C-alpha cells in the first residue's frame, strides 16, 4: 500500500 | 507529549487568540500583515488536511480545528469586517517569493512522494518564512503596538519551544525529523532580532520602535 507518514505534532 | 511541546502549543494558541483579541477589541487591524495571516492560513490548511486521513489524539484534532477556525476568522476580520483599517500600503512584501520556493523545496526534500506528504512538507517550509511580511511591515513602519509585540513574541516562542521538544524527543524516544527541525530552526532564527527588541524594550514598558 501507499506509505503514509503519521505526523503527531501540530 | 512533553512539557516543551505543551508549552509550545499553548504559546501558539495564545498568539493566535491574542491577535484575534487585539483586532476585535481595537476594531482595527492596523500594523498587522494580511499577507502573513494569509500565509498562515495556507499553512494550516495544507497541513491539517490530515484531519480527514489520520487521527492522533482528541487534543491534536481539537487544536487543529481551533487553529484553522482562528486563522480563517482572522482573515475574515482583516479583509472583510475591518478592511478599511488594513494598512496595505505597508504590507508590500511579495509573498510569491516565499510560496514558490517553499513549494519547489517540498518536491525536492520530502519524506514520501504522496500528495498529502508534499502538502505537509510545503506547510512546514512555508510556516518557517511566513512571518517575513509581518517583520517587513514592522521594519517599514518602524514600530509595533505593544499587543502586536506580545503576539509576535508568543508566536516566535512556540517554535523555539518545539526545538527543545525535538531535543527531548530525540533522547527519550529516538524521534528525529530533519525536515521539521531544520525548518523550525530557520523559523526561530527569523525572530531573533525581534526577541532582542522585545526583551530590551517592550518588557521594560517601552513601545517597540526601531531606531
């Protein structure tokens, strides 16, 4: 699948 | 979440609310750069599209919605409700000089080649320089109202506190994101001159005016 970066900051 | 990140977020929130308060209370947006506000709205819009694709926490989602709402609200006040008070003659920085390089760079230095990721990266690069029209405006008029100075100080402190947060996260959880770190450092450096003036003038009860 497509790589998704999960950004946990604002 | 750590204390630096929390203080950074609260500082960011305070800045945004201070600006809204200032405009609402004085019924004027004199001294505020509409271009910087437009850039911040682009930044939040590009970055927080992930509200629809990834969930981190209720805290994150609520803050994103607040930032988005407040930035569109600020634009509404500046370009509609209090438009006659907007000092556009002094707001003459060319924002395409910021938007285009940020966009180009986000295609060159990016973690993953997806639309969402490029938009996120673009928002990080654009945020780093988004304050430039505002600082340019202060330098052109040679002064800033005290509440505007508080706004700028809170806004600048936010990314500086994030740098401490990244150092903390590097040691505690091996977290390292060079894109946000480098952009965050650039962003903070842009405020250094202002920080100096703020500490030497505004905190001593004087108005911020340039020599």
